[in-house]
C-alpha cells in the first residue's frame, strides 16, 4: 500500500473561497499534512477564505495568478522545479489545462478535476475551453459517478477516469438534540448563483405556507459572486411573495455552519446541476432529512425514501408535496435523518479520506513508467 508520508504533492486551486471544492481541498491537505506528506498549494486568486486554515495545517501556499495564461503556466513550472513533486493535481475543472501543461513541462504526473456534473463544468468554460480542460489531463478525478459517465460519453477513455468521493467532518457536523418547535425551518445553503435555483426555494416556501397552511420558515445561507450577485433579485422575489421579514431570512456563509444545520429541520436542494454536493453531506451528517432535485451525483448519496426524498428538477408540485409531507411527519423526519447520518459515517466520513487519496495517488502514479525516488514503497 502506498505510504502518504513518502509523497510530495502539489495542488492548484482556482480560488480558495467558501465553496465545496475549496472545502474538500482543505480536508485533503489536512489529511496529507497529518500523514507527514510534503504538501504545497498554488492558487490563481488571493485572499480566499481557506487560505489561513490551509496555512494553519503547516502547508505552504503560493499565489501564481499574475499575468497571462502562458505566464501563469511558466510561473507554475518554476515553482514545481523548486518542489519536484511526485504528483500535481487540479482542484477546479478550469485549472485542468494549467496542471496538465505544467506537469508535462516539468515531467510529473498531472491529475485534472471534475467538480460538478461535467455538463456544467464545460458550460462555464465555453466550448473550446471546456474541451481542452476535459481532454488535456491524462487522468481526471471526479467527485460523482455521473460526471465520470458524462466524461466517458464525450470521449474520455474509462482508464483515465477515477472516482474520488467527497468527505465531511462527521465529528464537527453532528445532529442536534431534539427539541419541540412551534415553527420548522427549511434550509438552503450554497452560492447565490443561477444553477442553485434558489428562486425555486422561495416559491417552495410560499406554497408550503399558502397552499398547505404550514407554519414553516425559509433560511438561505450563502455567499454572492461579484460577477453574479443574485441576492437583490432574490430579495425582491421574496418580498413580492410576502415572505419578508417573518417567513424568510438571508444570511452570509459562516464558519459556524454546524450550528446552522442544527438550527434547521429539513435541508432543501433545488439545483439544476450538481456533482456531489457538500451541503447535502453536511446536512446528512447533521442528522437532517433532505429534499433534493434528482440531478448530477445527488442520487448517488441520497437514497429516496431512506435517507431523503428526491424529485425531478422541474417537478415543482412534487417538491412541494415531498417537503410538506416531511413537515407534517416528525417521525419520518427523524428516521430519514438518522439513516442519513449512518450512511455518511460509513461512506463519506473524513476518517476515510486517507484511503480515498491513497487509491487516487496509486492510480495516478501507476501510469508513470518509471517511478521517481522510489516513492511507491509498499508496506510489507
């Protein structure tokens, strides 16, 4: 078995903001540093939320985002020469080309990333950029099997694809003590972007209160992007639906997300596109039942009727009915939430990350004819 302590690993992140991919990178470097591996992170943007937590793990972080794309590649190559890593990995799909080119020029195996459904990754990068980022890396690590299928359907050979599941800190995200409430809370967490379809969530809260007469409130927790600030439009929609100020609350993302999940009663995901949503894993680890659209890798982690309820993306009435059913049935909420917690502990706990990473690194290094520095020492 590969010894993580023997490895030198570099990652390239596009940003270190408060997203799921960035949280997964933090989990990764935390595990690697604890195992004794030599880890370095390069980033294209500065002053991200996860910079300080990553540095607190003892991991060196370097900004390489200056200049043109070619200048960035050259800067990354120079940085790699100082480290001489065994593997160079992308954390975001749009950084795949940088990692693949720099790895080729430096002479170390490079691993690209697919963080969403695949379709949405390509959509964000455009037709040409999407194809380059999909095809250029010799290996792609995807956090959902649906993304692997999507890549294979677009011509990426199966032997170049690897499934790397997301993990969650199940010690930090834990169920709350059950207490009686006069008003239940529906929670939506994520960036306030179009693909998250929080407009659906607002209409859901409105229908729950008006059509079903249930005393429930909505809570939206998330950050905005400078290039796509949807909060004013969402606030205007909420006001038009009569949800403000008593039936809906907006909050910015916070380091105290475990407390947010413990405050809620049901986690709702209304996205058009997803890979393996961190928010659902965190909600399930917190013992919450989930109601989610059946997109991307969501059906891979939510078992309908067992750990949550799934609905078709455009089925607004089904979304409302599923949520209303859970709001009315406390026993069902508790049963789904308890089974969700057990599932995450068994399959997506942070404790399993060393095994997941070892599998990926062995896979990536096995594609190299001559392994440098005997880094693949096998345990006896």
